[in-house]
């Protein structure tokens, strides 16, 4: 065997090892991407399930806080009609109370943050707004 044969064999071995490394790396990356896709699919499914549960729990918290607020601040005053100024005050205080309660409840806070990957303030404000508006309409209709 001369030097040229040894160089050819060494080159073939190096090319084979290099090809093997590339193949292994491609298989590893494909496997990682497949697992990432499966994880995203599971998370998406969980987020859909979390959404309904989280909203019903959030709505329950809003209803409870509204009941407490109206019992303490409204019922004993014999208010015949809720004015826009009163409605704004109710909304502001109720949103603050609900936000405090949600932030103290790590489970619901985490679930809502998974569902909405931004500040929970707008989500809470929207749900509170809808509930207070419904309360105002019901109260003003029954008092007339």
C-alpha cells in the first residue's frame, strides 16, 4: 500500500463519518421538531379546555364580587336608578376587586395568562363591563 491508497482510504473514512454525523443530526432535529409539534398540539388542546373553565371561574368571581359590592354599597341606600356616574364607579371598584382576587389566586391567573399571553387587565375589564352593564339594565328596569 502506498501513500495514495492510504490517503484515499482516510478520505473515504472521513467522508463516511461526516455523512454519518449529518444523518444523525438530521434525525435528531426531525425528532425534536416532531416532539415540539406534538407539545404545541397538546398545549393548544389544553388552552381550549382551559378557556371555558377559566372564563366560568372568572365570571363566578365577578358575580360574587358584584354581589358583595351591591350588598355593602347599594342595597341599604334604596337607590331607584343607577346613573352613568354610579355605573362607572361600580365598574371601577369591581374591576379592582376582581383583579386583586384573581392575582391572589395563582391557578386562575396562570390559566388566564396561558390563554391570553398579555396583561389580564383588559380581559377582566371587558368581563366586568359586560356584567355591570347587565346589572344596571336589570336594576333600572325593575325600579321603573
